[in-house]
C-alpha cells in the first residue's frame, strides 16, 4: 500500500496523521510511506525522523495526493 501524509492546513492545528514510529512500522510491513515536508514539525517530529524511519519526503500536498 502507498500511504501519503499531508501537512495539516487548518490554522493553529499541530497534529500529524502518522508519527515516525508509525511510519517505521508500516514500512517494516512492506508499505511505502510519503510525508509532506514539515508535516510533523509542530508535533515535535522533524523531517529527519521520518527519513530515518524510511519514509520519502515530498514538497507539496499536490505531490502527496498524486502519488498516494
């Protein structure tokens, strides 16, 4: 399965749909995970944490929607 995680677009919203740990588990099970850059920043999860988990980073929400 291809999973895409976009950055939250609502004002003052800090949540992210998937943590780096969750991404790592999904990837371990054979799924592909794409995360929009800075999606987890306001929740305390830097892009580097997603990359370390094996996720692919994309720049825009349009890229996330196109691939996932």
